[in-house]
C-alpha cells in the first residue's frame, strides 16, 4: 500500500460506526444512571460508613484493563500478521482491515466493560469520585477513533510488517 492509497470508504465507515457505538452505549447508560441517582432526589452515598467496595473494584479494573486495552490488541495484531504473512504472495487488504477491526473492538470492549462497572458502582454506592472510572474509560475509547490517516498509517505499517515476516520466513 503506497502513501497515495486510501482506505476504502465503506471499510473506514464501518470502523467508525463500531468505534462510536461502543462509547455511545456507555454514554447512554451514564444518562440513565445520572437520572436515577439525581432524579430520585437522594444523591447521597448509600451508606455513609460503608466501604465503597464496588467503586474500589471499578478503580482496580481500570488499572488492569487500561493497559490491557493496548496489550491485547497488539498481541492479536501480531498473531494476525503472522497468519496473513503465511497466507500467500501479497497481503490481503481485506484481511488486514479485518485484523484492524478486531484489534480495535477488543481494545475498546475492555474499556467499555470498565465504564459500565464504574457506572454501576456510582448507581449503587453514589460515590461521585467513581465517575472518573467511566470518564477515563470513555476517553480511552474515543482516543482510538479511526480516521482516514490513522487507519492508512496503521495499514502501511502493518503491511510492511507482513512483507518482513514473509521475507524472514523465506530466508
């Protein structure tokens, strides 16, 4: 793929729809949770003396899934590149885009689950500080929004990697 090539519009649009659907679910749930907590007229913590266990678990999940949302897609990408490289003479653009999509979904899904957990913690324990968990998770998802340039750069970089893997295999 040369620098002049662009990602097929329909494939880019599919990536963008998926990249918006995942955070939109969490944002919709955020609206429901905020309405349930503040609309009920009782935004105070459920039990003033109780340890906010769910909130703490949500924070721990963010500390784990945040880095994993980068590690897992990278591992999936490396394994997929090896499969593509073993497949034939030229890398298949469709397979490479499919790999990009899979890696993106896995990375974003890890953060989406964490956002939901943080929102459930807020709904149950009503600790405003736990809203940082879904906020950071959503920010992490939105940072991955696929643009024409970012996907093209990813395709070029990983297309070269496929060719390198093929050359290494032939040596």
